[in-house]
C-alpha cells in the first residue's frame, strides 16, 4: 500500500462531511453470504469452566485414594499424588529462598 501525504484532522473531517473519498482508505464492499454456503459444525463446543471442574473432580475420584480437604463450607477431594506434588513444589521454593 502506497502511503500518501498524511491528512490533518480538519482535512479528514472535510472529506467525511462533504462525502468525498478519504485518500489511502480502502473501500471494503458489504458481503452477504448465502445460506447455501453454510456448513454444519463438526466440533463439539468448548466446555464451560464449571463443566471442566466437574470433569476434573471425576478424574480425581477415579484415581483411587483421595483426601477430603476444606472446612464445612468447602469440601473437595484431592488425590495423594496431587498433594505430594504440592508439597514438593513448596519444598523446592523453600530451598531456593534459603539459598539466596
């Protein structure tokens, strides 16, 4: 695209008010697609965040032994493996902080 001289604000307003084409602006025609061009979607819609959480909870329950955590208002089941990973990350962080 060839850049021409830049227009001032007043010049642009003049072009718009007088309904004349503004230089260096590409005219894009309106396109209306016919219904014959429509296709049926083959992909499943993405799951909502709460649907993902439900699936994750089912995965945790399917892993075998779980630990119930949380108070009376918040009960969640997590696997021993996920708790072990959490504590390993905490220990790694402590080691890094202690080395500094």
